[in-house]
């Protein structure tokens, strides 16, 4: 829910030279989608990263997902290098901290807040067409004030 929501927000901007694709799993067929781009941003919900999100560069790596139905971004890049015999485009992964992953679960308040922070940064990066811009440090948690 977090990844598709952010993809929809970016797509709604109608930015030139920004192509959005919304898929639930990476598969071998996605290798050809990478070839037409010089920068790629994968967006995914994650239950293990620190809130609000984690942003990292993805490098090619052969891992256990290489021969499964769903692949990691690193395995997809590895396959790209094997297929095209060239370096892949620059790829980044934005993992947004989610909390409820059960079927039919709604977006929690915490996940919604994390999505807002991730959206602000991702939209600015896409508008600038520069995914190498570092994500700012998250704000410190709000302190409770006692009366």
C-alpha cells in the first residue's frame, strides 16, 4: 500500500522524463524495463527499517532470489549485467516503514506519517531528476509536554 501510493503521487505530477510503473513483485521480465532509463527508484514498504524510511543505492548482486518468481532489486541488476553485458543504470531503493501488513489492513497513522516524509523527498528528487540527492535525516521524535 505504501509503495503504490507513492508511485501514484509521483505519476500524478505528470513529470516529463519520469516513467512510473507499479508492480507488486520484481520479475525477470523487468530487466528490459531498466534498459530505457539512466536512474531508477524502487519503492517498497518494509517492516524492519527504522522509521520513517531508508534510502540506499542498489548494486548488482546474485542472491537467493535470482531463480525465484520474485526478485530483489540487486538480483534484477545482476541479471541486467548478465543479459546486456554492460553496467546497469543507477538504481536506488526507498524503503518506507510500515506496520500492518495483514491482508485488508488499513494504513496506520505511523505508516501514513512515514509516507508523507518519504513522499516529500521522493517528489523533490523526481522533479530535479536527481536520485543521488541524499535523503535528509529524519526529524527527532516529538517530546511529550506535560502541563
